[in-house]
């Protein structure tokens, strides 16, 4: 398995601002992902964070809104840009170690946009 | 039709009962199936992982996959109050690489002492 930490754990932000969420893993991993969990909805994949290249976004998510960085094999950031109340959600970092196919999740960042 | 259907519950059972949690899916290409447990205000915790059809047992937990029916189940034996949580099923086509997971909405389980 892998130990995943996220910062911040929660935040309350004003409409129109941006927030960057950090994800740190205790060991090198092959794949890192970002998911969103909205109340009453399924966990939804936002994008795959690729080391050294642009992230791969799922349908409905765009780089201008959710820019992602992955400078190395243990760290990634997700920025939620120009926020609106609809962006209020839990954002989760997830990793696949490459040793097995299992996918592990961080504790999440609870974002409220007012 | 949503890709993965899961009854949101809540499902309330007495302590010691056998719990059955289920998901159905529409994408026949799914081959890798996972169950996660999520406590309130925590991230999902991987419980069980299975590939293709069949059963897998780990302690009090048994995962079953029936690909012909596009139906997966998680059984919890001798349920405990500490099992009270939301259970999420998840699945993917390839298991590795850049293949993310498709989730059900989760079933909220309550074990009554």
C-alpha cells in the first residue's frame, strides 16, 4: 500500500478565487489520479496526473479549470480555478503503486466555496 | 442508464448479521472490481480487489463477481458496529496504466449494537 497525505484538509474560499491542493505519497508510484466526490454523487475521476507531461483529463473537465502538476513520482497538485459554489466538493488524490493493480486514496480535501 | 448502479441505502442490520452489498454495471469490458469502505469525513479505504469472475475471501469479507450477469457483491459476516460506514464499489477495464476507476454512489450501512 501507500500512505497519502493531502493539504489542506479543508478550506472555505470565496467565489472567483483559486485553491491549490497538494498530494504527497510516502513512496514512488506509477500513477496518480484526482477525483471529485460531490454529495449524493459517485466519486468521479477528474484527471490522471502524468509525471513530466500534461495531465489527461476526463470528459467534462478542462485544464484551464483544473490545472494539475506532477513534478516527480511522489507529489502532485490540483488547482481549482475561478471557483464557484458548484465547485464545493471533496477532492481526493489517488495512487496506483505499480506493484499491484490496487488503487489507494488520500484523506481528501473538503472545499466549500461561498 | 448509469454505468454502475448501487443502492444508496441506508441499510440497517443488527450486530452479528450477514450483510450483502451489491452493484450492477453495464460495461461488459470491466474486468477489475474493488470494494472500498469510507467512514464519515475520511478517504476511501480499499477492502477487496478481484479480477474477472469468481470469489475472494479475506477474513469476514467475501467478494463475488458474476460477469455474465454484470453483478458484484460484498458479503460481511458477523457484522460489527465498527463496520458502519459507506461501502463503494468500483471497477475498471484494464487495472493498470492510466485506467481510472468508475464508482457506484455507495451504500450507507448501519450496524445496530
